[in-house]
C-alpha cells in the first residue's frame, strides 16, 4: 500500500472515530431537546444528529487533511495535523455544549470575544484533553489501517452515515412544509446546523397541502400542553381594557425607507403624517422582511425567530387581540409562508389564515390593488359591534414593480447608472402604494371609523441603491440607515399631532399596543425589549438581525456579528480601522437575546 493511499484511508477512519467522539460530547444537546419535545420527533433528531456531527467531523478532513495528503503524503505531518484539528474541534464542541445548556445560544465570534479569562483557560484545557484523546484514537486507527481492507464495512458505514445526513435534510424540508413543530424545533439545538428549508418547493410538487397542513398544526398546537424552551412572557399579563375598545389598522409597506416619506414620493402619507404622530428616528429590528416583521409584532430581537417559529408561538399582542374578541382582517400581497413566514410566527394560530393573494392583475402592484379591494369587502362584511385588527402588507415597493406605464415620480437622468434607474423605478412603486394607502385612509374616514381606529403605517426594512459607493444594494445586505431607518406614522384617536425626534424602534410598537389598548399593568420587559412609544425613553443600543447574523446598532457605530467573525462600522457605515470593542453593550445584548429561554 502506498504512503498516500494509506494516509487517505487513515484520514477517513480517523474522521469516523472523531465523529463518534463528537457525538459522545454532544449528547447534552440531545438530552436538552428530548426533555422538551414529544417523543414522535426523537427518531428524526437522532438521524439528523448523527448525520450532522458526521459532516462536522469530515469537513476538516476534506478541506485540510486530504489536500495536505495529496501534496505532502508524510505521516509525521498529516497525523499530528489531524490530531490538532480534532482536539480543537472537540474542545470547542464541549465548551459550546456547556454554553448552550446555560444560555441557550451557541458559540460565535461575539461569544468568543466575551469569554472571561477563566473560560479561556478551561477551553485550553478542553483542547489539550481533546488532543490527548484524539492522539490515542489516531494511533489506534493507524495500526488498524496497516493492512489492506479485507471487508467492505467502511463502504456500508459511509452509505449509512451519508443516508443519515440526506434523510435529516429531506425530513426537515417536509416537516417545515407540514408545520411539524417537534421536528423543526431541533434545528437550533446543535451548532452550525442549517437544514434544508424549501417548503415552497415541497408544496409545488404536491407533496403536501399547505393549507390543510397548517390547519392540522393549528388544532394540534391549541390542544397541546404548553411545553417548550421558551419562557414568554416572563410573567402572566395583568390587563384591564378601558372604555370602548379601539380598532387597529397596521399598514406595512415592504422596503419603504424613511427618506421616501416626502410630499413628492408619498404625498398621501405625508399629508396624513401632518395630522398624526410622526417618529423621525425610527428603526426596524432587521434588514430583511422576516426579522423586521418579527420585531414589529413581538418587540424582541429577531434572533429568537427560530425558537418562536419552531413552537408556532404568537406574540402577546396577537394573543390579546383574540382574547378580547377582535375580528382579524389580514391581507398580504407577499405569500405569508415564504420570506416573511408570518404563518409560523405572528399569525401562527389564526384559523383559516389566508396564506397568499391571487390577483387578475399582473405583478406585485396587481396583488397590492387586489388586497386593497378585498380589504374593503372585508370591512363591509365585518360585525360592527366588535372591534377589528386589520393588517395590510404591500409588496410593490420591494419588488420595484409599479404598474405598467405608471408615470415616473423622479425620472433617472440620461446616462444614469443601473442603480440610479432602479432607484427611480423604486420611487414610482412607493408612490403607487402611497396612492392605495391614501384610498384606504379615505375609506376609513367615509365609514366614520377613523375616530375609533389606531392606524400605524411603517415598513419592515429599507432599501439601498449603492448610494455610498460601497456596493451595498437591495436589503438584507447591510445595517446602514438606508436599510434600517424606516418611517413610522401613528394616528391615535385623542392624541395631538407631533414630530418625535428621539430614537424609537419596532420593539416599541407591541408595548404601546399592549399598554394603550388593553391596559396591561406589566412592565414591558415582561414580554418585549422596547418601551411605550409615548414614553420619554429611547434606545442606546438596538439589536437588529437578518438570517444568519445580527448587528448591534448604537448612535455612533454598528457592530455586525457573523457566525465566525465581526466588524465595526461608523455612523456613515464605513469600516473602522482600529475600533474599540463595545464589550458592555454586547454583554447586555447577549443577555437580551437569551432571557426569554428557560
């Protein structure tokens, strides 16, 4: 047997032994999951656990050991390198399991930066112990691979472990489409686990009926015992609604940024804002629809999204709307089960939820027009003796799809860049949605409902067109003001018009409704990270999220935390060459991102 061939064989078996060690170390994850989840999902958890940890064990082998073997097939180089990689991996996994058991989050660039010196010492000890164990495993595997293989055990193991990996992802994709909470809730229990998420594709091929699956999930959720990893709210709500209950209309214009609220671009909303309360320094809790809408309804960091979605746990404000008999008129241009995923979070337990809008008119602007007409029809049919909560979610701005031949608001100059032309079209789309929202407000006034209805108009996030020349475009790409600063206009019967200059956020909306509508005496901290919009407080730091990372927004800087790195930018979103690490604010943020876990 050649040296290269033996080393490749050794690396494969050593990775398998390393996977077994990781699986043993990570049993704590399984125990924590099994303790809170129904037994029906235990089989999936075991399959996914084995497949994922096997992938984690083989990844450094494929990325590091195999190239080294192919280039320099020397045992004295390859074996110690494998032992070192294995020891570091085992040590990090052991520390991660301890951190997760205590705080319910995994290690990342931020948590590593915030580790106390004593914890770093323990990590070093774990790595040394891991290297000692990995060294013994490496020696044993080296002896076992001295002779050519006589049986095909390795092939059978490879097929079996590969099948576990593939099966875990396929089961998760189907379970997500079927709203199978026990299965999808396992995702956050193991580090670096990103299972297949394509519920739309599963439904497209007819493998599941989403509407039927959702209703079955709703029945199961309503009849199930309140188990799970969340402690939300922190205390039972103590509420006494005062007087006649006000209606609520929440209008969300997807991707409308704050500087679009002008008389030229949004004339109807600008006029409405002059007679209402306009918050000039209002920020979303995310640079994407999922995170922004989560922070708007829940008032807590969107880093909790997976935990709430996996348990189909609605926010307290939606619980109160249902508890006090509000009629729900919910209309969204974008399908609720795709990007925003409101069917699994804020609107998770709403029966007969309309998941998408079908329109005879083309594009997002057509669906926006249709949902507005359907809203009028719903108001015609509602019970006037009961209050209502209306939700209108418009999509034409984020899709940059005004109706065909819609007159441009600000035509792009000849020879303008592609982004400048796109921005001009975006403004036209905002103008069109503004026209529809203006008609909705006029209709409320005609029905004499405006005097008894709280109206909130905002956006889930902003939109960027490379204004600063740094290459950031669209949304979900940066945490700049273009993507985070959103409009918020509030009409509250009995409150005088004003312009609010202090910093506010989406986290403040839920506490405002909970206290102002339902008279709940609990401190906002029992269920939210924000405070009442009509208090005098403002945020010193704000947690914003996307899909795989989050950011800490401060008035003068932004700290973006990725799974394996971080960066700090100034108020103009320029990289800071030699930043001061905001340790105290990040410690407070880390606590805020974990205090609603058991």
